[in-house]
């Protein structure tokens, strides 16, 4: 995934264009290293998803992509530093769609990996954050239907015959 700022216009005669960030989703096809003798630059050759018909947000706020809808094949390369890691999981509700799962980059401190699970972004933009829920009001029992209490019956156990 790459986040890029670009100029957006509603029509060719638009006198008030705006700058906005666009997200581009794709799959790394190849990794190249440009060797300039004094330094090297890693670049990714990607197959991009078409943003017009290959990306959507569902009613729960999950971003879905159709990895078979290929975007512009002439714009394949990005610097490795521009990429953000995401995972694609097959959507159980749609055969051709995949759910985009974002990750938080790992922080390295003297060789040790430091993760803070509290700062990991939610997979869905539409679901409430855990801080938004008052834990005292959370009921762990359903109140919209009648319950059935089941007790273990210890008297009806049959003894096994030894052979």
C-alpha cells in the first residue's frame, strides 16, 4: 500500500482543485536494487489494483480490494521507503474480494523489537474503539431472548464393564 498526495479536480475547468491523500493497494511482483556505486536504492515493482472499480469500503468499514482488477501497468515502481505493509485476507462474503488488514510498523530499539499493542490501528474504520465502550455497561448475557439453564447430570453416568 502506498499513500500519495495528489491534486484532485472535479472537471477540466475546475478552478478550485484540492490536494488529497489517495491510498493505492497492490502486490509486490519483484524487488530491484538500483546500484549507483556510491549508494544503492531498493525499489518495488508492483501490480496495482484499479482504484475506480477494484477498491471499496463495506458497511462495517472494512476496505476490500479486487486483486484481479489491475490498475495502470505503466506506473509499476515505488521506492521501498514509500511502501506500507498490509495483508490481504479472502472475504468470506465475496469470492473476488479481499479484506485489507493494516499493520503497525515494528520499532527496533538496540536490536529488540518493541511492540505496543495499544497503538495498533483497528482493522475496521466503522467499529467503535475499545475506549469508546463503558465497561460497566457491558452485559455478558443476552437479554433479547429467553435463556435455558443446563446443569450437569452426574447421576445417569453408566459404569463401563471391564473385559
